[in-house]
């Protein structure tokens, strides 16, 4: 995964990753339920750090990010529980 941290507040993202993350953020934001958001986030959270993820989904909390990483490890990535 290509992204570069210039300093604590700036991230430069590869154009392909930008496209994927933008699509992911759109799916997350358009989800109709918290359950659907959990499943969507569990797909990406284990692979992407919180700082990068929060740059695409403003307002996401560290708690939710950590919960979805746990969900992915316990039930599987994108698993419906």
C-alpha cells in the first residue's frame, strides 16, 4: 500500500489508493445502518491505519476503528454476524 506521511498532519496518497479509499468512504457514508457500516469498515480497518482512514471518513472515532479491527479478527473480514 503506497501512502507517505510528510508530517503529522499531511499524507500523500498514491492515485490508485485514493480511488479505492474514495469508493470505500462513499460506500461507508451511504450505508443505511450501523451494522452495514461495521461490515464495510471491517474490510478496510485491518489493512489501513487510523490516520489515513480518518482522512477519508471525517468523524470516525478511534473506538469504532478499533472495534472493527477486532470484529475482523474475531469473525473474519466483512463477515456478517
